[in-house]
């Protein structure tokens, strides 16, 4: 089964739920199979991930429409994203002494990524976990290459501003340049 | 370049997506602007944190079975769908991946390797640009080697090929792939060859992989726990013969 891990990883991060991710992946593979005639060569993984991503979006629009647009606005300065609540994560990330520092950091980081608005989360996952090039990401997300870079920049800024992550690593907040 | 541009471009730079000119511009800016350098370091740190700690959700085996079971059924109903095309593509890709692994490149993901190649090339171009080709100018390997000893945590092989027309001109410290590396400088008819050397995690020796980037010839391989990257504007024949000499010398030294 080609690229099943990549497909599941993306679906799992976008739906944030194991069962939903499995349903989405199965549907995406059926779609890929059906539309294989539409495959015009190039990177097969990017082509498949584009289908997985679109299937995720259709699924989310139907089942959790609020998440699709939540906190995602390319124009507003970082930190103003509605639906992205660092304080909520701060509460969950309390009591780091109880667990190994490494585990705490890992958990908090994963929560912070999961809390990112969908449009930022997807470019971050495709870049950092799937190691896709900007060109491939542009193809999957269907935006110009330049937008990929600015979205990644925003995604990383949002992550660095998340309070618990800052507390863990001692990093100062990303400076907001206007 | 102003800070506003730099703070955006830093992401393309870290992701290995900038062309050489933009990369050099941003390096220059980062060298001069402490504030942007801090931002750069933090973004980099975040990136390695994510890659080290973010969960990669591998597909459960049940899903694999489930999707596999769903597909042929669909194919049966769909009649004329070319099911074999999908699977043949999968098989071809699997084979391709295996071949890639066979070349001993399991450690370097394609993206990582391309980024490293960019860094090597940038290192070469910078060495010619900034009038900083050599830290120690000597054609004597017995001068170059001890000079390195105090500066790096490994001892690279220093070879001279004057007899074959590729004279050792000196050595330089450089920084590639997030570590200090040795750059050995050779000259051939006025052309400069940079040979970058650094220790690689113990791994099988690999054969030579060649590439041309922006008019420069590049070749790299792994031998006896060291990674070797050669880059030059020399013509391909002479460049390849240089790489051959290096490999012969290393083989006979064992």
C-alpha cells in the first residue's frame, strides 16, 4: 500500500482523531483509485496527499465546520487567532515535575501543534514531518509557493508564542513585527 | 536586505528553499544583525524540536488491511478500472526506494541531502567570494594535518595529488550540516576544488553520487566513517578523475 503512513499521519493530524483519520484515509484511497486516470505523473506522494487533504476538508466541513475556518486568517497579526487558546494548554501542561522533562516537553509540543488552526497545521506537518518541498506543499494545499513560506512562518510564530512551550524552553515570545 | 524581509526569508533559508544568491544575502544579514540571528536560532531550534518530538502517526496495521480489502472490491464493481496500474506504480516506487537504500543513503532523506548539497555549494562559492579560501596555506600535508588537529574533533585524511596535477593548496575550517567540517583546497589549472570532509555515523561505504548544480560539479560518497563532498567548476572529466584519485588513495591507505 503506497504512502499509507504519510496519508494516515496527515489525516490524523488534521482530524485529530484516530477513528476519523482511518475513515478519511480509506475514503481517500478509494478516491485515489477512482481518479487514478487523473494522475499526470510527478510526485505520487504529493498527488496522494492532496487527495487525503481534500478528503479531510470535506469530512471536517460536514462534521466539524467550525474547525475549518477557526483562527485561520492570513492577514491578522499572529496571536490574534480565535480558537487558538494558549492558556487552555497552559492548564494542561501544569506540573512538569511529575513527569520526565522530556516527556512533558513532547506532550506540550504535540498539544501546541494540534491546537494550531487547520491551515497552519497542515503546512507545518507537511514540511516538518513529511519533509515535502515548498513546491510539493503548494501542490497539496493548492496555493502559490510564496504562500507556503508565509504560512509556515506564521505557523512557527504561533507555536513559539504558545505560553506553555515558552515556559518549557525558556524562549522569549516571537517578536511581532509590523 | 532589511529585517522585515530577513524574518520571512529565514524560513525559506532554514527549509533549504532559497536560491544561492538569496541564501548568501541572508547569511550576510544574519552575520550583521544580532536580533535577526536570535530569531533565526529560535526558529531552527523549534524545527529540530518538532522533528525530534512531534508524533508521527504511522498507519495501524488494521487500517492497512481495511484499505486493502476495500480496494479490490471496488475494482471488481468498477470493471474497467486499471487496478494493475496503481499496484504497478506502487511496486515500482518500492523498488526505487530499495535501490536508493542500496546506495547506502538510508540516513539521508532526499530533502536533507538536497539541503546539504546546497550548503556544500554555498560553502564553495563563499570560499571563493569572501577572500577566505584558506586558513592554512600549505602544499605540505604534514603542515596541514597538525594545524587541523587542534581545531576539529576528528582527524580527516589529508592527501596531496601534486604528482597527478591536483596540488594541495591548503585547508580551511567550515560549517556544514550543523557541524564543523574540514575543507581541503586543491588547485588544477587555476580552478579551485573544495573537498569537504567530516565524520559520518558508522555506515556502509557508499559509491559516488554526482550532481551538477548551477554549473558546478559535485560528487559525494562515504568511506571509512567519513563523508566526502567535492565541488568545483572544473570540467567533468578532470573533476571525476580527481574524485577517482581521492578514492584510490583512501582505498590504498586502509
